[in-house]
């Protein structure tokens, strides 16, 4: 009886030792050979201060290279173990703890534009199977890893009879060489993030252009004289001949250095070539009356009369000094009429001139528009006085000047008061090197009226004035 009991005790001891050894071995095996399951949460910086949680799934934004680089950078910085599938370079990369460990060539992907196109996004491995049978394609997919619904990473598929599929075969999965798929299969665990990226296959060079008016002038500027808001501009800082726009400065200097109440005796040298000859040597004309043919008929005779009265060299010097004082630093005058090709300026400088005339010499504008009604000076006694300013008679036209020479082609500086947002705004429109100055100004004026009905501030104010 005692002997039987001892045998039973020894048997239990043996069974206990065996249970301990088997259990320990199983624990060791589980620790060292278990499948690692990953569970990451990602937060991607947004335009706001707080980062937004990056959810798994299709992300079309990952076709944007900048956004893709930001997402990949976050994964690397956070020392994430993940797979990157670059469908543009056709390379799949495995990162362990944020460091690139291995790269493999992608052999096939979903056809772009098809319903089985491989979608860009951030996914994760949800299942793994060493040899998955696809009910969709009726093929075996060795070393398959599901990352999104019916989309897998796998080796080269083959039919149940063992024949491999054609190289063009694809159901949208990412196909690798079978040996590469096997190695990646061994590296990646369930839950491993999969970052799928594909940029546009070709650069899109299409550009939208804000519709601007057709203008023949090589240089132009249209801007508000009060707040410097620029509506239109082109080559506004290029120095070019300006022709008879010069006479606006001629008029300013004459008003400052010639007594307009005095008469000027016309001499032979004042009878310059001009579009409408009007004077005769020996006659006397009041200086004030000379402003009318100067500004309306663009009379070179009137310009010469003013210059010779002061002294031609001194008068030209005063014109250049006047320009400099107005901030017209890229302007040069060589005569009072503007006939010389060396009379040059920029559309931006002429804007400064228009600003000064509008604010301080409005009589010049009134005369040029044919609207002078003065109390101090009477209207001129000239008969049949023409007005070469094309916009004379336009109710919005305040005044300005035109010009034309072979070197300058057609030029124009016109000031309008336009109803913009229920307020009258003074707008200068300057065109240089034009083939159709009136058409150019008209096109720009109508464009402004159609597109800028109200000014709310914060616009383009790049005109630089002192």
C-alpha cells in the first residue's frame, strides 16, 4: 500500500516537471517568435496651432509632393516602423524605427484611371497570409499582406495549375518579386503603417490668367491718384521717349517763371515746325493765352516762345529740376516741345507728374480738356482753336496730354474721375509706345470700371512715390 502511494507521488512530480518545462518553452517561443502587432496613432501639423489626427485610409492629398514629404517626415521623426510605397518611382521601402532598412522594386500596380487604381493614402497591414487565394482573380498570391480592402502587397501571382500570371496582369495590388515579397513579409507585422504615394505623372503647365484688356502700348500704368492703387501696369519703370507729354512740364515751368499777364513778342526763331502753325513773327500774344495752343493743339511754337522768353538753356534746366523735385528721377528733358527722342521718362514718373498737376496745377488740366472758365484770366482770342486730346468732351475726362513722334510712337497721359463704388476717384491712365493710344486708354478705362466697382483697401500699391 505504501509502495503504491510512493509511486503515485513520484508520477505527479514527473508530470509537474514536464508541465513546467513545456509551459516555459512555450512562453519562450511566444516571446521570441510571436507576430509583432503595431498600433500607431499619427498627428500631422495643420495650418492651425494644433495638430490633427491623421486617420488611416485614402488621402488624395498624398499625391502632393510637399504633403507627402511632411507625412513621411513625421513618421521618421517619430521613429515609426512603416512601409513606403512610392508608385511614381516604383519602389517600396521598409523603415524600422524611422530608419530605412530595405528597398524593393515594384513590378506592377493598379492601372491609373481604372477603378482598381492603387489609391494614395496612409494604411496599415490588417492581415497576412503566406499564400492567399484571390477569389477575384482566381489566383494564388504568395506572401500577401492586406493594406486596404481588396488591395494587397504580394509576390508574383500564379494560377492553381502553377502557371504565373502575365506581367500585365493587375487587380490594383502592389506586386513584388516573390523573393522580395517574402522578405518584406517577414519584416512587416500586422498594424504596420503603409504610406502609398504617387505624384502626377506629368507636370501640368496650364496657368490661369486674369483677363486684362488688349493694349498695344509697350509701357502703361493705370492707377488711383489719391491712394496709389495700381489697376494695370506693364514695363512702367522702363525709360522711353515721351514726345509732347513733355509740354505738361513746360506749362508748369512757364506758370512759375513767366509772368502770364505779360505779352510775349513772337520772333522768327519761335516759329518752330508744328502740326498747326498759328503765329507770325512780330505779333504779341499774352503768355497766358499761349497755354491754350500749347496744351490743346500741342503747339511747338508756344513751347519755343516760353523757352526763349526765359532763355532756352535755363528753361530746360528748370524743367529737369522741376521733374526731380516731383520724384521723377528717371526723367530727362532736352527741349520744351518734346520733339527730341532724348526727352525720356517712365510711366511711373509720369504718374508722379499727373499727381502733382491734379493736386496743384488743375488749371493745366482744365485748359487741356477745354473746360477752362476763369475769373482772373479771360478765355483766349484764338479762332478755331482745336483740341488734340481725344477725350475732350468725355464727361469723365479731367485733362491730360497726347504726343507722337517716330521715336516715341503715340503717347498719352489722361486723368479721369471715375465712379467706383459710389465715389468719384481720380485715375491716371498713361500709355507709351502705343499704336492706338485712344483705344488703349478706352480699353483700360472700361476695364477698371467693370472690375473695380469698390475699393476696400489692401490692393496693389507698388507705385513708389516720395
